[in-house]
C-alpha cells in the first residue's frame, strides 16, 4: 500500500498514464508499469529480461540505477553524471524517472511535513 492508503498498483499505473499522455512507445509504457519491480520485489532483472525483452529490461535497469542517486548539494555532480550516463544509454530512462517523480510529487500530501520538504 501507498502512504495514501491506495493500493500500490495505483503508482505504476499513474506513471504509465503520464507516459502514455506523452505518446511514449510500448516498451516505455511496459517499463513504466514495471519500473519499481526490481527494486521493490524479488522479481529480478534476468527474469524481467526473459519475460519482457532486452529493451524493457534496459529501461527498468536504468530507472533503478537512477533511484540509487542521492540528492543534496554534495551529491549534485554525481547526480548529474548518473543522469547523463542513463540518458546516453537511452533518453527514455529519464522520461520514465521524471514521470515517476511527477506522480510522487502529486501525492506528497500524504507524507509527513519533514519528508515533503526533503523530497521537494
């Protein structure tokens, strides 16, 4: 469940809806649905690659690596470097990540004030 009390599936569906509204291709839409699976479940990248193909796996892996980026002044250069590397491999990775962040920002009201300020 999400902090809002909504079922978890609402987040990947919302991210995928944002991507669809942008006119993204089917592989990007699939990666949007699956973007948190490797990080948040036992579902591994090898299984994802076998079941959804190399392209979707590459996108999900790129988003997962961006999720590991730490934010803050000290980490800013490293953040930018990782984003550039991800975009160089496939710019759709950053589009998925931005859709993910957008949905998280839209639902921040369910977080504690301190966490809202940190994420903002």
